[in-house]
C-alpha cells in the first residue's frame, strides 16, 4: 500500500534563523560593541526594531520603533543587518517578510580587581623568640590550662 503524500499546511513559509531565537541572542551578545556615548552617559535600555527579510534571507532594511539614543540605535541596526536567515522557496514568489526584535543594552559590570592569590601558596612561616626579662612593660602569666600568656604594654 502506497503512503499518501502530505501537503504543506503553510501557504507561505517564514524565513528562520539557524538555531532559532537563542542563536540570535548569542550572536547579538557576541558581536555587540557598546557605544562610547552610551557608556559615558550610562545609557541602558531596549531598542525595538522592525526589519525586512527578502526572499534570499538577507535583512534589507531596519527601522527603529523605540529609540534609546547615544549610538545604541545605530548599533542595533548594524547587528540586525548582519543576520542571515534561511528563506524557504515560496511557490516561486519573492516574498518580503517584516519582523520585529528587541535589542537590550545593559552596561557592562565593573569587575573589582583583587590581588590574585599565588597558584601554589607557600605555608606562612613565622619565626619568633621569647625572652624573659625584668622589664616593667612585660608581664607573663600561666592560665588554668597551663598555657603561657604574655602582655606587652607599649608607651
């Protein structure tokens, strides 16, 4: 018995980015260059873009819907125009797709510089010497456990 071929449910197939939304997010994170003006003005927020994808999967146009300013809009457009989608054949037609995306700008965190610890720390060695004298600034005593305690008064 021969299986019946199924037809595509979608009349027009949408372009898609290899790896999906997570891959787009990773691409933006890796390629974003935080604008100098935004760093100086401590600008954070979200830029919303509307962009067009042609029948070949290329981003042909991008417009800012929600602006952030200080160079963030231009950086968001630059990033989106680098994306290349996979555009399936749509019955021979050249279809232009419109999509929106949000690009989030968050200031990089300042890492505190801490003196690095050596990789092979050497045990701390303390050399000391206890001497007894009849100095009026030094007193010694023995506690109930048999341990000696010294107090030195500096003046």
